[in-house]
């Protein structure tokens, strides 16, 4: 069984700070890992997807890394802004591409 | 391009009532998914479909049925609603061969 953990559950930082969100998974035989953003009362917006053969992906101020052997992924947000305030979720695809396990998310608040 | 849409946005049911949630996508995606999101538990896969006319069980399928009669639509049915089915339901879709999932805005269901 795959378990996905995101620590911390909540994080509050001042505007402009660089920050790292963590995602760990128990079964390293994954196909890919995806990071999402969820705003209150809204659906999920895809941020970055890392294939199992990749080590990192970048999009603007966001950088996601993947270390399969240690079962970890990190999402790095540079120069945080109040608009980055949201819940960030990671999800791993494993076990034949149809098994998807989500973490419970990290709620980020960026204080102006 | 509307992406993934869900109908209705909110619904209150009494125990034992039935209802159908509709998911529609206009991106010609082969794969479609139904998830439920509960506090502290992350998103869990209910059912999924790899193409028109095919469906399969996910992690928590009990109490739900699905149908994919048209490629663009994926229906989730509750035959006899229970309070344990109070949740936010999300639909997602993706292209075959690409693993990025696109989510709808969600349906908030309360069963009293």
C-alpha cells in the first residue's frame, strides 16, 4: 500500500521568503508525482508533474524535485507572494498507472 | 474551452435519496476519474474510466456507481445516500499517454 505524507500540515511565512514543501511516499515504485495547488472552495490546479525518470521540473518561481530512492519530493517556492497562499497537494501514480494516492496537503499562508 | 465542469456545485440529500453527479470535459481526454475529498484524508479515488463504455473501481467504490456512455461525460451515482457520503466530490481527466490530471471545481454534497 502506498502512503503519502506532507509535512508540515500548515506553514506561515512572511512575503518574499523562499520556502520548501515536503512530500514523502512509502513505495518508491512510482510512475510520476504531481504537485497541485488548491484554493479554498475550488478544484485542484496542476503545478508541476515529474516523471519517475526525471529529477526535477521548473515552472517560473516553482521548482519540484524527486528522489525516488528516498521516497521524497520537494516543492521549492522562490520569493513567496501573498497570492501563493493556498493548500499544496502532492499525488503519486503507482501500481499500473491507475493507482493514485494523494497527500493531505500543506496549507500555506504568505503574510504581506 | 471550458475544461472540466461538474454539475451541480452543491447538493443536500436526505439519507436514502439518490442522485447523479455529472462530469463533462471538452478536451477529448480518454481517462476520467471521480475522487472524494474529506478533511484529514486527502483525495481518494472512487471510480475511473479509461475510455467510453469502460469503468473500473478505485480505492473507495462502495455505495457508488458510474457510467461512461459518452467520451466527454462521466456520471457518478449514489443509489441510496448515507451520511458517510457527505464530502466534496472532484472529477478529473487526462489524455492517454500523458499523466497530468485536470480537475473540475468540485461538488459539495451533504447527506443529512
